[in-house]
């Protein structure tokens, strides 16, 4: 179902996740986004979130300076 859609629309298949995992990731990702002192995460901090959740395939690997804030 996904591969034919990607082929028809020129998309690249990313990572498929169960909805429960998406929900857990969104909670960890956005829980403090509205805080006045929110400053973003470094690639290293993002990597810890992904690792803790078992998101370890190449799709989830961060590139660049691990201490640079992510946008």
C-alpha cells in the first residue's frame, strides 16, 4: 500500500511506526514546547530520545554537530 503510493508520487519511503509509538514520540517531543524557557534540543539529546524509544534504524540517525541546537 505504501510502496505503490511512493512510486506513484515520487516519494521516498520513510519509517513506518505503530500509532502508539507515534503518540509516545509526540509526547516526548512536544511536552515542553510551549514553555517560556524552551530552547530546543541538540542532536545528541534528540538521539537519546530516539534510542530510548528503540528508534535505531538509519532513518533516525542524526547528522552534523551533536551539540548544535536542532530547529
